[in-house]
C-alpha cells in the first residue's frame, strides 16, 4: 500500500512527502519511550535522528499523554507536531493545536498540547530547511525555495481529503496496536 497516494501535483508531492517524513519522525519519537535499558537506548540512538536519554523530558511528556489521552490520540497529535515542524514552522500556538484537535476530532486534553509542541522543538530548523530543500530539488525537480514550496494551508487540503485522514487513522491504529496492516 502506498501512503497518502490520493495526493497529486506539486502541492500533493510536497504534502505526501512531508506526511511520510512526519510519520517516520513520530514513529521514532514514539519508539523512544520504550528504550529504558542502557543497551536498548544505545541501539536506539545508533539508528535514530532523535536520541533517547535516561531522563529525557520528552519521554515524560509522551507518557503523561498516553495515560490521559490514550496511545492513538497521542500518536496522532505527535504526528501532526512533526507535520508542522516539517512545514517549517518555528513555533506553534494554541490556535494550531485546536485546529489539529478539531481536524482529528479528539476531545482536547491538557497533556496533548505539550506533545503537539515536541516536533517543532526537537527537529533542528536548519536541518529541516537543508534536507527538505535538497530532497524536493533533486528528487522531484522542484527548484523553488523550500519556504515557497511549503507556503500553503495543508490543514485545508487535509480537510478536503477525508480519505487521507482515514488512512492516517488506519496507520496510527496499526502502529499503536501492531496487529493489522493498514
């Protein structure tokens, strides 16, 4: 199954690529919570952009959200935190959080807003700009600046494409349950 395959055109390429990258970022951040032993953390850190530390506050943030909002809601909000980060937002606010909560139809929980802020806080901005610009230029022939390429309202595109949200639900159910293929 190809992820987010209903998207087409330049904006579709950009959105699909960012959704896939954000999915990888969210899975990696979510996996970090299980790296409790030194050997596990070491192996995780060798294979991940993010690093698991013994007392990483990110782990506490995710764990609190897991307890209060459940794994599926926590994962979806974490995913969208990376979508915003990969769309080159330097910071996000309560308005953006409410937009995502509304889009996902999640009853807002206090512990989800700190999860929503993790993506922008954990991905280095310069790294995002350089790698995304390189990727779109060399793999998709999109030669405009990365800032110009990411200047569209991706939330509106997602609202107009319910099949994408349904696919995101299937993917997150698969990731948190680990039972059925999306």
